[in-house]
């Protein structure tokens, strides 16, 4: 095969690699990798900025990565708040 067979078709736009990375990080956080959720949020915001500037594809991928990252972050914050409130509401033992 020649290199021209591997080149994208004319008019086909490139998908932003950071958008793909945001989606992958957003999915990996559910495997117990909490820092991947933070990375998904950061990469998603950077990817969306680059996509608006360059016109690349991948806006939906970046948005899904952002949503997954924020959902997990919100869930962790909610769980932490509930644990704190349940600890405060527990009766003191002598």
C-alpha cells in the first residue's frame, strides 16, 4: 500500500485527539481511577477550545468526557457530604 491510501479522504476532517483522550479518561474513572475524572474535565475543556478554534471534529466526544468527569466528581462530593452529615448525626458513645 502506498502512503496515499492511508491519507484521509479529501474534505474529511481530523478528530481532535484531546477529545478522544477526554472520553477515554471519562470512561476509565469508573474502573477506580479517580484522577482520570479530573483529567477528563481538563482535557474536555481544552479540546472544546481547540475545536472551536480549528474546526476539528470531536466536540461530542469532548462533551461526553466532560459530562462523565463532572458526574463522577459530583458523586464523590455528594458521597463525602453524606458521610460527613451521617457522622455528625450519629450519637456520641460514652
